[in-house]
């Protein structure tokens, strides 16, 4: 009996995790696995690119979890620099083009298909946006291209467009490389993944670090020099000189192939799947990673959240199901953590605007505490904001901005959200305490106590 044919489109976290897990469960004579990746790298940590650019970690090899050679040694036929250009679902095949072999095209048949096409950076159609010296930061190829520009540039002025996770991380990387950094953010505050009052704390800290952060800045284009290279970024009312421009405008699901094949997409453009990561309405097609929408366990709505943690879990679930087992991905609570220099930034659950959009009535509290006992050397301020449902006291979201030890405290809140705890139940959590690590009342629990009182005061 001939082996079943599994084709994986995309060779990064979700795709190769799915292929690897399927291989653990089924032998090569039972399941033949072919994976296609259009870039020069597979199975790598895109999250590490800002730290590679900033010189904190080596790259790109240090960011690769498993090389193509290692995948092939495990009987996974990983074909690099090979782009899938068409899905023929009726005939069960994909069309591919070899990017380094004169563009040669061919068809590969499949019995089962995994789509792990990732996300693409937002790149507005502005004058000069594609000029040399303007960089997105999504892949290891992007990171290498940016480093080449930094190495060749005689100037030391950088403009980062967008102050989300990638924007603030790239601002730090460029500061570490002794660049003068200006961050242009269209919103009223940096970090739109936080509420504006918490984003204001990030803005204050970035300015104190020497990062010029311009809020309410609508970028209108990139000016170029006589050689066609970027020399400045323009907004509606100013011009900012730049020897290098980095775009940190977020990403959108890369579902061009899926859309052309008529597969179901959600409001954000991400593929829709069931709990087993099977594409809705399809028996033999799965999808995972940054190209899908996932269930928000707090709001009950579908969201697009591009994170490597989710992608790896999706891949494990897909691989188990493709390999004949059974696994599910129940959803997320929206946990994320980042930093800019020594400032740690974290959130989980809903922001105020998301809670409003979900039709929830809620209370909010914000507390200022310290990351250690106040008398212990090195104690630094930490701000914790908490949202709780008005009637039930159910925890809805937490945001944290502070120094050392602040960011990972969000994990306590993530567990509480996942289990549906109330803020009153949180106050009884038995968390670790010692003066070097926390005050007697951990800042998250201080916020939970204050939120409990706010729920009681709000009544029904």
C-alpha cells in the first residue's frame, strides 16, 4: 500500500512543528512528508531578530531551531527556496516555483495539506516606501538585509515607523548600535496593545532613554537622495532625517493562496479552523500559525494574534491529528510580553476598547507598587492595571509596565484568565515571596484586591 502524501506549505514554526509531530506518529512508509519554504531559512525564531540586530545574540544560526538537513535526516523532504503559487484542491495538488533554479515550476500531489503561510508585514502604499534603506523585519532574510544596510551606512540616524512590539524592540536594537532613533506613531500613545494610560508610561520611559517618540504622527512618505536611497521620512507636518528606516506597522495573515482557493477567511483575513486546526468545511486540510484566526477565551470572539508560542502549539495539534491521533487547540487569552531597554511591557486578556466591543460591563483599577520589597536594594516602580467584569468579578485583563521582574508577572494573570477566576479568588493565590523578588503582597494581588473592592462598590 502506497504511503499517504502530506504537503506542508511554510517551513517555519507551525509548518515544521506539524511535520515533525506527524513524523513521530507515522513512519515514512505510511506517510510521506514534503514541505515547501520560499525563504533561505526554516524553523527559526523571528522573535529573536531584534536582539540579533541589536548585537545581544548571534545570528542567524543561533536563531535556527532545526536546520533543513536535520529535518531531511528525519525523513521530511524540506525544499528550500521553493514557493507554492497555487492550490488545486479539486485535484489535490499544489503548484510550486523554484526561486533559485530559473523559476522552474511543477505540481506535487497531496492526500493531506497543511497551510502554515504565516503573516506579511503591513507596508502602506506611500511614496518611497520600497526604496533601498527601508526595511520590514519579519524573516531572517529581513534581519540580514537590515544589518547589511546598517553596516554600509555612514550616518547614524534611524526612523522607526510604528510603536508596537516590533517598533519598540527595533528602537532598542538601534539604540544599542549607537543610532539616534526617532519613533513615529500614529496613535496617541505607543503600544496600542495597551490602554492609552499605560501606553503613556511607555512613552515617558522611551523619551527618558533618548528615543524621540512622536505621537499622532501620520507618515506620508519616504524621501530619497540622488541614488534613490531613503534619506528622510515625512509626516503631515514634519520631516525626519533617516539613514535607515524600519517599519514596525504590524502584520496581516498571509492567506493569498487560501483566498484564491476559496477557503474560509475571518474578518481579519485569517483562515478559519475548528478546534483541531482543520480548515472549516475541509476534511483533509489543516492550517496554523500566523495565517489563522483563533478563539479569544475571554471575549468569545475570533482574533488574529501573530505569536510564535501559538504557532508551535498549532503545529503540535495539527501534527497529532494528521498522524492519526487527537488533539485540540482551545484558544488564547492574548498574552504578550516585550521590552524596550530596561522597561518591561506585558498584557493579557482584554483592553478597555476590546471589553467594550465585546459588550461587557467592567471596572478598572491601576496600582503602583514595586518589583521587590520596598526596602530591598534595587526596588523599582511597577504599574499594574486590571479589568474585571462588573457583575461577576471575573478577571478580564491585566497590563503591566515596570522594570526587572515586571513582565513575567503577567503569567499569573494569564492562568487566572484561562481558568475563569474572579479577582476575589485571585487575592487568595499562594504566590512566592521573598524580599529580593516581591513585596509581601505581590503587585498583581494588590491590583486584584483593589479590583475586588471596585466590583463590590459598583454593585450590579
